[in-house]
């Protein structure tokens, strides 16, 4: 990727697809396609902003699978390095809108797996983590329709179900907004225990509203533990700014946000690379060559 690629793409297609977690004036660039001087200025300013953010990522991620030299960003991906594979998996998950529809389930399932492994390793001993998602393929996942899964969860944490069984559609095998659940095993079934509800959101804007799906205001419409659960929202995007603060601060709610930076930090700090799968979609993406615009 380079400034020249960016300019060629804008000139040819009058559109540049960029990470939606970065505010962009690409529409303005495209709108001035018939004014070369204005176009050049716009592309230069955009590229300068991209380089600034890439330098911040280079500093934030030891083992970043890219090399930024001059005006060109090059891949230095090493398929033998688990940190590279994880970074690329998160990069692809954050660009889910660009993936083939036939493979998007692979990507979302992989991100749920990453989030599950992160949560399992972030909690101390005696915590239980179980997948709750609609299409969970991980071990020990809740199965059945939505009502049946809530009944099983209620038994695990001794919580009260808030809705009658006939208020649920028996054909509904969804997740009610929950992808992961966790609780501390204290040695009895009396309730009043710590509980965590987790949501995984790949879309660059989905996390803005999905983070509310796991807050007590949403989950307690279905199931009410004696103590309000903690809400975790997992996103594959890098939501950090170059100054160490949050990107898109106005969209944050009162939840625990686990973004790309935090995901990679824990796996590195705990040396937990062996817990992660060697996902085929990562290998396929990195072995595919595209002809760049020249």
C-alpha cells in the first residue's frame, strides 16, 4: 500500500474503502475527481493521516506484521508466527464487510473463539466460561433454542427467568444478544455470584449499539441474577488513538471494551498462542496476490 495506490484507486473508481473506525473525507476526494490539483491535495492529506496512524500502530504492536518505509507499507507476514496470524485474523474480522459472504461465518466464528480464549485466560482460577452464541462451535457451548439456553444458564448461576416460556418462539435459536457468559464457581448454588456477559462485534459500527446488549438493562429482561452482571464487548478493531486515549470516545458506554490492542496484549503477556487455531481463512488471504493499480 502506498500513496500512489491510494491516488490511483481514487482516480479510477472515485471511491476508496477505508477502515470505518477512522473518520474520512473520501467522499470529498471522489467528488473532486475532475479537479486534479484538489484531488492531489486531498489524497496527500489522507495519506499523511494514514501514515500517522500506521506509525502509532507500529509503536503499539511489537511484532506488527507490516513494515512502513518512506511512502510504502509492506507486509512482512510470517506464517510461522502466531502473533502475526492473530493480528491478520483480527484485521480480517475488522474488515468483515469486504469478505466473501460464503466465508464470513468462518471469520465471525474465529473472532468468537479469540474472545472466548481471551476471557478464559483473563479470569483467575475458579471461573467458568461458556459460549452462548447462536452458532457457537466451541466446546461446552449452550445448545437448544433461546428459551432452553436461558433455562440452562439460569440453572448454572441460580438466576430467575423473567419471561414465560410461551413468550419465546420455539424456532428461535438465537443468542438474545449474548455470545459468551462467565461466572465464578464459589462452591454452592445459592446465587449472588459474579457474572459476566460478553458480546462480540466485528462490524466497525455494530459495537456502538451491540455493547448495550450485554448490559443488565438488556440481559435482565430475560434472566436476572441476584447481582448485576459485568458487560464485556469484544471488537477486532484498534480503538486506540496515537496519544493513548480512545478512538470514537462518544460511542463508548459503561462496559468493558476489549479491542485489538487489549486482545493481543493478553495473549502476548500470557504466552497463550497455543490456544489459538491456525485459521484457514488467514492462510488463504495471505497466499492470495492482487494486482495493484499502477
